[in-house]
């Protein structure tokens, strides 16, 4: 059955973010300019033309605020300054200007759920009395029973272990109170029922918007509002978690009150000319719940993790696409699509096992060649979907996950809090390879790297792929250039095509205006060759593997498509 999705509800007032391709930079791992082995803002500036040549529309830069870096910068000590290891305010001003000169937008990361324990607000807590204004900024609650030796509830941390820690003051006093940290114990959760907290973050938005930042990606956008009287959770509901180890029905995720916060933020964003944009990292349990974050007076977009979690499963992928497009159309918002980021196993590795690959669990056996082949096909199909797309640094090189980091090199608090049973996220954060035959593969002028790079990085280096038309980098460049030039892509209607072989997905993309040719976007998710009707199109616009580019009619007047590949066809 042909299913038609009209996603043009937002086309009349088209804005750049509605079909943008956004590239995530994890700054510590992108490029180091100083030689200390830590990537920095000047390093991004030095490599900016590489990103322009790639064909993206915007950069999303993970946190570079002042931070002890116990959680990779997501533990912020000062929201209005740059960590000295990553640069200065002058550096970010230069980077913003350089992006705008090149026609790129720049999106920053903001972390409103918690601060670092080095933040001045938390330092005030440790020198203040119970009931003080300093305490009211955080989720601090009395312990249970007269001794207060039990935490207020049995909530768990996303990073393993208990979600509460006993509050001990600077003078060594052990209080009868506990503070919530849904992540690391050095990341105390803010209390968003406090008007001062809400006002402070609106001011932080203005500080960066005034400097020219085009928008924010909001960390843990689903998690700011918690039950004020923390109830215990059923054990089964805590262990039956989603792909990030998060209990979907927990009384601290996806609470209705969080939407009031985003309405306040939207007022701030809309007060600028042009309006700034807000993108939420919201782990909602269903596409319908996710779409609520993108109602017209809330966030502009949110990450679609349901699609990321679909894996290499054509039925699950189609279900996710149908639900996402339909629910976003209901609120007049464009969908977003993503396959990798700084928190999950790279999809070139996730798609390598025979079994469906988990975004966060190390697979048993990985076929690297299969993983890369599937990853390129999946990315090509993603770029054919309506809405915006998010790419993670290094995926354009085909980089795999690095699992064999030495224990003494690991830095992710997930590793430490799990006592080594969970390898954490360091493996997707290994610094990029730029030059095959230089120390640290060109990442740092002194050959240093804050995480060790594997020998195989040489094969993936940018200079090895730069002039290779068959490389992943070349395919990404062609795909992004084609996406930008095709009126049928990005925005506009899509429909599933009748007659797709079992194990394949095929959609037609076309514009609302007559006279523009349509495109067929097809992915073969089987291990066998499939035949496509030649009526779908014979002009191969793009193929994920070179052999597909020579598609020809067979005796039955069908087109032959190789296993685990994707193709764009014009009729």
C-alpha cells in the first residue's frame, strides 16, 4: 500500500533549520591547535573549510564552557566563559564570524539539567545552611528516617549507581540532606521549580545570542522537571530501560511541566531578528510524546532517537519513519534524523554484527566491512528523508567505534561508576585522523592525543580519502551536494512506493510544484541482490557503492541492486 506523507505544512515559511544538515563537532576530539593533545576552538577554525567542502549547513559544537571535564564538558562550571584548554571568548567570537562569512550557522550546546560541582552556585551550597537561597537552586532533600542515612528515594543514576549522594559541607559537616545527580555525583541537578534558576538560564541564552550564536542544542531536554516529593520506583521499571539506560516511565523524565520551560525559552529565541533556534535532546518514549516538544510555541526541533534505535531492521525503520513524520506533521514541525553522536556506538560498528546492533552495548563480533557498507547505505537513505539531518564528526570518514582503549586512558564517568563493567562512550570520542603519516594522524601539531588513536586510523585519514572517489568522504560530499541541489529533497511530500521487494524500503520524494522530477530513494537491507522496476527510474543520481552506479536493465526490464546498498533514482 502506498502511504503518502505531506510534510509541507511548514514549507510556506521555510527557515534554514527545517531541512538543514547539521554537523556535530565534539571539540576535544576534532582538531588541536596548541599541541597539548586536546582539540580546541582555534582547531575548529583551522579546519572550517573542510566542513564547508563537505557541504553542511550548520555546526553544532558540544560544550566548550569552563569545566573540570569530568564528563567531557557536560559538567559546566561557568556558562559564560570558555574553558582555557579549549580557547577563549575571543576565539568563539572569531569562529562565529568565520562561520557566518562562509554561510554556515553555529549551534551551541547548553546543559540546563545540572551544573558542575565546581560551579559557584554549588560552592555556595557547601558553605551555607539548610533552607538558604543557595540550597533552593538544587534538588536537595532530607534523608529518610530519623538518622537520615537513607536517600530520599531509590532513584538510580544514568551513569550507574545511586542517583543521590549525602551532602557534606566544606567544613566537613555531614548533613541530614541528600542531593540528586541523575548523572555523575559531580553534576548536581538543578531545581527548575526555582524562579531564579529559570531566570538565570534565560539570561545565559541572551548572553550567547547577543554574540551571534544561531541556536542551542539542549542537553537532557526531557529531564529538567522532577517529582518534588521523590517517590521510590519499582525495581523492574528501573532495570527495564531504554537504549541509554534510562527508565522511560521514571518520575524525572518527560514530565508535563518541562514544556512550560521551553515556552519561556521560545519567547527569548523569538525576540531576536532573525529568530534563534532551539533543538532538544529529548528521550521521549514514543514519537507522539517527542512531537509535543515541537509544538509551535516550544522547541523548533528535537532529536529523533526512535529512528536511531531502529537499527538495521527495515520493518522497525519504516514504523519509526511513519510515526515520526505523521506526529511531527500534527504539530507543524519538521522531523530530524540522526544515526550517531557522542553518546552512542558509531553506526559503522553498530551495523556490523549479524544481530541487530545496540547503540550502547558492545557487540560480540563485528564485520567491519559490512558495518561500513550498511552505514553508508543507511546514511544515504537518511539524507533522502524529509526534514533535517544531524551528522557526527568522523562518520563521513567511515570511522568505527574504538573498543580496545587501555583502562588507564578511559575518562568517561560511566566507566568508573560501573566499576569497569560498562566501557562507556570514550570509544566514539577518539580524536579524528587528518593525515595518515603524521604523529597523532595530524590531530595535534605535537603528536599528542587525549585518547589514544588506533593504528587503523591511518586508513581512515582525511588525506587518504581526499582524492579517492570511492571513499566514504567522497560519497558524503556527493550526497550533501546532491541533496542541496534537488528540489525534491529536504522538504516536501514523500510516499512509500508499491512493489518494494521484501527487506527493502523505497520512497518517492517530490516537490509540490509541477514540472520538477521526482526521486526514488531505495535501500536494500537484505544480503541478496534485488530487482527494482525500471519505472521507478533509470537515471542513477547517487549510489552508496560504485557497482550500483552501473545499474542496467535485465531481461525482465528490472534494475539490479546489490545487497545492503542504497540508491537515488530519477525518473
